[in-house]
C-alpha cells in the first residue's frame, strides 16, 4: 500500500512541477504582450488555469501524505 501511495505521490509532485512551469512560461510570454486593457488575455487565463491546477495537485499530494502517515502507524 505504501509503495502504491509513494508512486501516486511522485506522480502528483511531477504534475505540480509541470503546471508550475507552464504557468511561469505563460507569465513570461505575457510580459512581452501589449494588451489593450480590455478583459483578460489568453495568456492570463492560462496562468490562472495553471495556478488552479497546481493548487489541486498540491492538495491531493498533501492528502496522499496524510494517508501514508495514517497507514504507517
């Protein structure tokens, strides 16, 4: 059980890293844009989606760690 949870945790950590890097890349790209000031640009929306994805994966990783600690007792 612990081994399976460790694999799931590693996968979630990789997903957190990927969503963080994609969000940072979208932020870097949006620095060069010249928005007209009307509404959110596509890159800003992508940043927001990546931020929420990162939060979800981090929350799931915390849950997996809590389960691992409960099982280890």
